C-alpha cells in the first residue's frame, strides 16, 4: 500500500492507496446502505465525495475539511486520484455513470405531463375578477 503526503493549510495529510478490502467496503456501503446525505460533501467535486477523500486519507477529519476552501481541497482530491487510479477507473467512475443513467431513465419515465401535478390546485386559484387580498 503506497502512501503519499501533502501539506494543506499547515497540516500534513497522508494520501493512502486503498486496499481491495477498502474498495469492497466502499462498494457495499455505496450500493446497499442509505447513509445520511452530505449534500455539500457529495456535490462539491464531480469525481469524488468528501467521504471518499476521508477514506483515502489520514491526518484530516470531516470537520477539518469543512474549514478549508474548495481550492485547498482540490490538490488533495487530485492526489487521491493519482494514488488510487484503479479505484477511480474501475469502480467509482463506472458506478457513477450507471447511477447517472438510472437517474436519467427514472426522470424521463416520470416526466410524463399526466404524472406531474398542476402548478395550482383549484382552491388556490383566484376567481376571475378578484385578487386575493384586494378590495372587492
């Protein structure tokens, strides 16, 4: 298992190569478990979540990552990709593409106009000639 260090904001962070067991655990967690959403952490970087970064690093916590700027975290993400090419190329990236296709199919199948709610329901719509809150 190779390790690599990077200094960010005066803190030394170890980037570690994931073991096969780490990848199996990641895959199981990301395909069978509904974890608490971390919207910023999951969406900040297209290619990796902050949870993924924590799995590939030592010497930094989620709380510490929260105090960094995206431009400070970006070199950590890049180093994680460099140290873990098999994880990204063969596991994470393909899984993300599959999820994107599934989401696209789900959205297109449910986007039928018959299934969408009307923007106004009858009780909410103002009557012709009257304005809610206006003088009669």
